[in-house]
C-alpha cells in the first residue's frame, strides 16, 4: 500500500500555485516529506525528493507574519532540514532561510508580548502549531535548539499560561476572542486541541524540557496546562475524554456543554491530548500522570463507538494520525497495553487507505501523510527524517 501511494505521488502537479506549493498541509512541501523519508531509508531516490523540494520552493518564499510551520519560510526550512539530516545537503538555502525564520520568530514574539502586556486576548494563530509560534518553535527545536529565537518562543509560551483579567473573572492566557473557525464571537473560547489549542504549546514546552532546553517558569507553565486539561477531563463508560473547546458558560458553571467524545483524532481528540499529557509527564517525571495519559489512550482506542467516528485515513483527523501518535506514545509507554494495539491500528489504516476515494494528495489530509504513517508501520521504526516533528508527537 505504501509503494502504491508513493508511486502515485512520483511527480509534482503541473500548474500548482507557487504559494500553495509552500504549504506543508496541502502542497508540494508536504509531499516532499514523503520522498525525503524514502530517500533517507534507501527505498526512494533523492532525485525524486529534490524534484518535489524544487517545486515547493520555486516561487518567492514568504516570511510574512502570516506564515508558520505549515506555510512559507518555516515550512520550507522544515522540509530542507528533514532532507539535510546530518549532511551539508541544502546548506546554503537553509542558512538563508534560518535568518528569515529567526527574524520572524523574534518579530512575532515581540508582538505577542506587547499584546499580553496590553491585556488583550490572542488569536490562536498567535500560538498554534499550524501558523503560530508553537509550530515555529517545533522547527527551531530541531534546527537551532540553543538559539535565542527558540528561547524567546519558550519564554512567550510561559507568559501565555498566566491568566488575563476580563470583566469579572480571570481567563486562561490562551483564551481567544473568536470561535474555532476564527469568527468573532461573544465570550470567545479556550481550545483544547493539539492543532489549534493549548495542547500544542504543552507539547513544545514538554519536548524542549525533555531535551534539556528550558527557560524560567517552564516547569510551572507545564503544570498550569496539565492542571487545566485534568480539570476539564470528562468520564463515561468508555473512559476519559476531553471536550474540544471550553466556552464562557462552561467556565462559569465548571461543566462542559459537550456531552460525548468526538472522533479520536490527533488534531482535537484524545490521542493528541493523551500524547501531550504523556510528554509532560515524561518531562516532569510524574509516573502517575504518565499512566493516566496512557490509560486514556488505551481506553479511547479500545472503544468501538469512538473508532467508528474515524472515517478517513489522513493524519490530521484520520487513522494515519492516530497510528503515528499511538506508535510514538507506545515507544515511551510504561503501560503494556499500547504496543499490542499497533498491529490492529496498522491494519485498519491500510484498509481505509485502500478504500479512500478522495484523491487527496497532500500531507495533512491526503496520500502523502497516509503513506508516511504506513511507512512507520512497515518499518516499526522512528522516521529517519523526523517528519512527524511537525505534529509535535516525536
């Protein structure tokens, strides 16, 4: 199945808009990660990988404030770093991009800190994985872990966890003034998902700490987010789960208006949140928290009702994301039940990939991401290129 999908993605699409090509989610940049992974492993050619990389970087690469890990200069830098590995491959291009990404990180952290000092609510694109500072930090953690840009981002994320005053109550610092689709809405909300919510910053803060990269207040920030996620954890007969969002009404009553778990995806569901909690527990040495996180993941994946809500093979909200997240969690687990789930998850992923009729080619929701997760399953080994660092589950 992996070979079939990879062969289907052998040649870049002609006529792709250059700005769209720079998208890690849907464009050539994301598909390049598949060919880079196979080239590193010797199961694909660097010629094919280079063809996709060249196509992704053919236009003017944007480093505007609207870019992030999944678009523009940070996306292309992430791809080139994945290709380079420990070699000097793409050294000149990476050196040039490094400067732009560093300037972008400093500029955006400065703007964010000014917003905090002014007591204003953020937009989640300020801090999320796809377009925000968490995603840029994920790239810098691999590319320049000791640099000032990552230090500024981690310091900002610590500040993000401090409450903001609003009317008669304190709001979490990550509370946004819009709905999950970024439309203005009275009261705003707190987002719990990995893709756009506070779970993403928790992943970065925890992974950085595990790798010895810390700033003042980082442990306290991790604890603050852990406490929030544990406070909003729900329970039913299938086990624990988390709401996607918390509204002002929810905050006032202390109860979630969401009555049941939604699909168990990386982006918003239990797998992404459980992996973040596990990473936080590993960073802080909290074995009780680690067991609770792993048991939540086991319970979720063992529930037929939740599994039935997954209908596509993609990374973001499909089986590929569930498999890759679970595989990563299983490697760190002290709970023995996770590893035995992997063969069934791999088989389910392959089945959905074989019967997928969407003809989507991209990384986040298409064939490229599906093929990458299937590659992990086939090799039973961590990605050589580190491609899944952009999901912050590594």
